[in-house]
């Protein structure tokens, strides 16, 4: 009798443990939240002059596309070009000059069919807002002690500036007065602080500072038009998502933001 009771007790204990084990195994799974897929990272190497516009575009794009995270590598176009040639990961490249795009294409590092011109800009001569110097033209750079410009080898603003100054035949007279900066924002900083008497920069970047004033805009035809072209990289890890973002950059939402920052929107193929 006692033996039967012990057997029944043992079976009852096993049953209880089995049920408990089932609950322990199943319950957490039933309440476990579904795993959310990590967003796809799109790496964009872009000219520093586009920084503010691209940050605003990024906010809007990521809000509408939760599956995508935009990662920007901002800098002088020539420096970015060298990085891309050395294998720095990128899905898209936005330059401040055709030169860098063309050179990358010659090395089969981009997808030529994806080339687009996003926006245009202007080259301007700026001085400190409180400047008392009489500077009214690019030719007047011959009268200053020093002026700021981008490094022609790596900064498109510097390439355009040198082309302009050579075109009006003053480069030889002023080249030794040039303080060459690593990027367009540094040019603005030099002028703001009075470290130079004047500077040559993009109008959209100059407009971001209330400490400088534009004295003259480079006339059409005085240098190669300032264009910001974009292209997909040949080794992109996410070509589909990169193409979608490039289309967005060429669309009406991006156009409104670029125009807000003073750019002339183009958004078309080359």
C-alpha cells in the first residue's frame, strides 16, 4: 500500500515538473519582443560645403526610411578622393568639382551611369564685416597684405579661385599673399578673425557667417562653373539603398532644403 502511494506520488511529482518545465520554456518565448532588423548604413563621402544642407536632408530621410542610417564623411573633395582611392568604404561620393569625379571614373571606381549634378554655387570675394579697406574687386587683392583661399590641390574652392585669378591676370602678382586653407570653412574663419584681409569662398558658406560680407560675386565665365556632382561608388555594399538616396537628393524635398541654404538646385544627370 505504501509502495503504491509512493509510486503515485513520484508520478505526480514528475507531471508537475513537466508542466513547470513547459511553462518555463514557452512563457519567455511568448513574451519575447520580435527582433528588429538593424538599419542599412549608407556611407556618403561629401564636400564640406554641403554640411548643413545634408544634415537637414539626413533628418528628413531617416525619419521617412527607418531601415536606413546615413553616415557622412565630410571634407575637402580632393582629400575625400584620395581616401576613396585608398579604399575607404563609401556608397556615394558628392564632390564640389567635376575634377574628382572624373579622376575616380578614370580608375573605374564609380558607376558612370549614376552621375548627377545636385546643385550649383557661386564664388565670392569676402572681407571682415567691419573692414575699412577699399576692396571692391578681385583685382584689388593686389593691394592687400594677405588673403585666404583654398589649397588648389585638394580644395575645389581653391581650384576655382586660382583659375579666376589667372583669368584676370593677377595670379602672379598675388600668389605670394595667399594663405591657403584646408577647407572652405577655414577660409571663412581666417576672414572672421582678421587673420587675412579678404578671402575667396563659396557664397553659400559665406552666407552662414554674420562676421563677413561679400564685396563681389565672380562673374559668369570667369572660371569653371561651381558644380556639386554626385555618383555611386562601384564597390558600394548597398547599391539599391544608395541609388534610392541619390534619387532623393535629386527630388523636390531635397531641392527645397538646398535652396534654403542658397544653392541653385539642378538635380539632373551629367
